[in-house]
C-alpha cells in the first residue's frame, strides 16, 4: 500500500470537532503539512485555544480514524503537534464534588432497554424535583441525542477559572452529554479502548455539570473498558442493572451484577429493573402477556439478594417516545409515565438507604 496525503485527509473527515459539529478537514483544523515516509505519517492539528476541552479526544480520534480507514499498519509519529497544551484536569477525588449521587445504568446485553430506562429515569427524577445529569457513555450505541431529540445540539465550551469547560445540553430538566456528540453513531467502530475512555473522562471531568442530586450514566452493555474507566474515575454510589425476563438476558445480567460487586470494583447494586416484563395491548388493558417469560428478573433479584426496583411493561408508546425524542416519563398521567415515576421513587429510596448505611460514624470507623 502506498500512502498519500489525500488518504489521510479522507480518514480525518470521519472525525468531527464537537464544538462545531464540522469534520476536522472542513473545520480547517488539519494543517497542510502532512508528511509521509513509507508507512510513517505525521501531521498537525490546529486548535484555537490552549485550553480547548475537546483537544485530547479529537487528537485520539484522528489517530484512530487513520488506523481504521487507512490501514492498521500506519505508524503515526508521535509528533502530531497540537499547537498548545491543555491545562491538566483536577485529580479524580476532586471530580464532581457538587454531585451527590452517581448511578451507573448497565445491562448484561444490548437491546434490553437500558437507554430507555436511563432516559425515562432521568426525566422522572427531574419531575420529582431533583437536579439531574445524564451522561450517555454507551460508546457502542449512543442513543441519548435521539431519545432527547437533541441530535443537532452542539455542546459548547465556556471558560471557568481559566479552564475551558464543556457545557451540557439541557432538555426536559436534564443536563445531558453524550459520547455521540463526538462521533457519528454509524462510525462507532472508531471508538476503541483508550480513545473512548479518554473522551469519557473529559465528558465527566471537563464538563460543567454543576450541582446535581443524581448523575446517571448510561453504560455500554456487558463489561468493557468503559465500565473500568467510569469506576476508576468516579466514586459511584451504585449501579442499576436492567434486564428482560428471559433466561439469556438474565444470565448476562447475573454476570453484570458480579462485575460490579467483585472485590476490585466494589460498586453496590442499587437494584434490578425488569424491562419488557409483560405486554398489554391497548384494546385489552386487563390482559398481560408474558412474552419474555414471567418475573425472571424478579427471581434473579431474590436469588442475588438485590432489590427489584420496578417492572416496566412493553408498551408501544415507550418505543415511540424513544424514537421521537419525548420520553414517556414526561407524561406523568399515563400508565407508563407513572411506572417510571415509581421506578425513580424506588431508586431514590435505595440511594437514601445506602447513604444512611454509609453515615459519617461508619466512615470514620473505616478510616481507623
Ligand atoms: N418497555 C418497553 N416497551 C416498548 N419498547 C421498548 C421498551 N423498552 C425498550 N423498548 C424499545 O426497545 C429498543 C431497545 O431499547 P434501548 O433502550 O435502546 O435498549 P439498550 O439501550 O439496552 O440497547 C428501543 O427501540 C426501545 O424503544
Ligand atoms: Mg442503549
């Protein structure tokens, strides 16, 4: 394979600058001094400000784009010269000091409604009067921009104490940031290992989340580097695991629970959510059809000794609400709206219970 600059430029059109939504080439961020020697490539990206909050993620995305779209064999030389250096982010322990509770939402496998539950929980908590932030960390399928109908929103940056901070998008009373704002969802192959983790750290630590009662994180399904990044970056209050009632989903949910509770990670399980618990047709509201089996998640909760936070039925409006960017939890008079409000209330109860268990006396003892 012979490399030439256009190949590199074409690859870089796959990366967009989140600040403007334009791709790097279009945004004029690629200097025209691309140097190629055999399979070695060097190039420079230009950023306007030394404190650009997207800098690291964009640089990493550019490297990955070249490896993905040009060739795995390209050797990108270390001298991708970004004109300026980013001020370092504060230490982990100082991250999000104004956030009271950090809750990860996870599932054993994809498609069980993890994002639907995340979006509706966030809206329901906001309805209950809490200050809520939602971070869409599902690098394999970011869906919050669509579920909140903010696909075209561009999180912008604001300077605070000399640092450029990403300002979350606000919708339905929820502050929202998504990894999907960085790269087109159909280019999710770009998101691998270190790069995704790095971008996530920025979305957590370099964003103006402000004071929050609940910071929800829609995690990828299964277990991944992203889970590790999140648990290493943040002091999580606990995790919520979403599952459908069928056996395959439950087997994976069990693994998910074990991942959080294992000694190294040690994140408490706040509870299980049984999604798609039954189907009720609009014309026969009394009938419940247990399409995916009956009460599987409820039994798993008992078996693993974790609370069952709620059961959400399969209802067409829930799917439609996700597709058209209006979560059903906005409509508190509907059956589905009430289901999510009660789910939110039971999450709050579990979190409060945890916080009481972790009351200061005990913390003092732990530090002895
Ligand atoms: N309770 C439900 N009733 C009807 N449709 C649902 C329900 N939960 C999820 N869905 C739909 O199922 C699909 C997958 O849900 P999603 O939340 O994207 O799953 P995940 O995030 O776990 O991959 C979406 O189209 C969503 O609208
Ligand atoms: Mg999802």
